[in-house]
């Protein structure tokens, strides 16, 4: 009996410890709303969710602040609390919210609070990361409807109050979103895991004569099998000369056995984007020249990664990578920056002049593009800035030239 009691007490302990851990590990949506509210001091902040659509993906800002999948909802933050405006206003308020109101009550709320300022976000929150599904064909940077509708909603809302009372919420939201919390880093880690595993599997399956599209289909099947609903952006699979085009998404050519292939890809998991690039030789063996180019990009990437730490800017990191390429004799233009922010979207919001802080997440992706020689090389990894450097979320994916050769199965082809 006593032993049973002890066991029961132990079990209880385990259960309560688990519940506490779960609360601790939970996503701090309410804390994010509080922090945003503290930044806007007074007035009313409105953040529109994505409109109802099939398939539906929530707006990034709205998701960041609520974690709600509800379509067609507006979040309102005032000094009195957090409210949700839904089409008919009948849903019970989720935990942490002060109420749910019908959309046609929004004007009353505007009348009551907007005299002290109406804070509205910009139109770009959903840029890139939405509406690309595994297996579907899209161009990188397609214009898409939902963001346009968000802009229309914002301009309609502006008309409801006098111009001078409208304030920009975007910089405040960007400041928050630029530094990722633990739950976000976990989502990014998972997105990188799913992307990396699928990429490794796809590279192992490469054969000369395979089509870029076939490779893409296999890769994206891997994402679906691992639970991704969305791509972070359309997959780039460029062989030979196509690998010298930075945002090549046609993916229509056949792999030639002597070519390099650049694959730049990311699954989206839990709303967060991965963005990984690997370059490999189709026949599993770099030529001397291909290896020379590859090693230069790798050295540039290593130098840039070593420079990542709090206080540094992405401009400084970029200059370091470019200098390495130049020192190795590659003086042509690299037509993109070495790094960008990553988060709820692949090119995440963030101030490019900011000094790095722990919790910021960036890519490091130098490249060399030699059109005349039909050699394109880019290597891209995702890193989280830590207290004294950076942690790579993708360093486990083969990256060195020998490792890449082993991955493609040099001795089998
Ligand atoms: N995949 C696009 C980029 O690397 O920026
Ligand atoms: Mn990138
Ligand atoms: Mn990329």
C-alpha cells in the first residue's frame, strides 16, 4: 500500500513536472502582445489576419502575436487588452484574450481608441513564404493575392481616421520579430532538419540524365512525407549554366554528367522557413576547376560564419566573404548579399543595418557564378547568433568538397 502510494506520488510528480515543462516550453504569444503594447504606449494597434482562402495560411504578423489559425480575423491591442474581431463575433475568447467581437463593432472601437493614434502594419508581411506548396510550380517572388488584400485593408482602415493619427506598427513588430525566442528557434531547427534530410536523400538519388524537375519532385516529396505543408519558397534546381542564375526556378533541363548542380531549397515547418543551398557534381567527382571554385566559396562561407557574433553587422559579414573570394581570384560580382534574416518568411523582416544580437537568425550564402564556364556554386547555411558567436542549424548536412563527393556516391557512378 505504502509502495503504491509512493508510486502514485511519484507519478503525480512526473505529471506535474511535465505540465510545468510544457507551460515553460509553450509559445509566448501573450508575452509578445504585451511587449508590442508596451512599445506603442497609447492608441489602438490593428493587425489583420489572412483572409479566408483555400488553401489557408495565416499572416505572419498575426500568427506571431496570436498563434491562431482563424481566417478573416483582426487583432486589436489597446491599453485595456487584446481583442479579436471575427466575421460574426460568436467564438469564445481563447485564453489570454479579453474578448471576441463582431467585425462590425470595429468602427466603435476605432471611435473609442483611435483618437490617441491608430497603429497599422505595412503590406509586406507575407512576402515570399506563402502559397508555394510542395509539388506546385511557382516563380520565385510571384506577386500573390493575400498581401494585396492586406494592403487594401490597411488603406481602407486609414480612411476611417484622420491621416495624422495613423502610425507605423511595422518597425515595432520588426524589432520584436528580428530576435527569435526559444520556441521560434526550435521551429527553425525543425524546418532545417526536414529540409536537410530530404535534400540528402534527394542528392543520394541523383543520376546523370535525371531532370531538374525530377530532382525537385523527389525533394519536395521528402518534405511532404516529413510533414511540411508549404515550401518556404519555390525550389531552385539549376544544373550547369542554370546554376549561375540566382533565382532560377524553371527547373526544366536534364543533368549532364559533367555538370555541377545548385539546389537552393527550404521547407516550411510550424510557419518557419528553412533556406539551404548545396552544390554537387552530377557524376560524384568535382573537376579540378569545379573544386577550385567550390573551395573558394567554402572558404568565404567559413570566414563569414566565423565573423558572426553579437555587435557585428551583416554588411561587415558580407565584406569578409567578398574579400575571401577576391583573394582567391574571383573578382566578378556576387549579385546578392551574403546574408539575410530568416524566420516566419525566408527573407524575414529585419533591419539590415542592425548590430547582431543573440537570437537573430541569418543565412550565410556566398556564391560564385561563372556563366562562360557553366559553373555556379553557392553554399548556404542557417545560423542563430549566440552570446559569443553563432550556432549553425544546418552544419550536419554534408558541406565539404570530399563529403559532397561521398554523398553523391562517387564510387557508384
Ligand atoms: N533561396 C533564396 C535565397 O537564398 O535567398
Ligand atoms: Mn537565402
Ligand atoms: Mn536560399
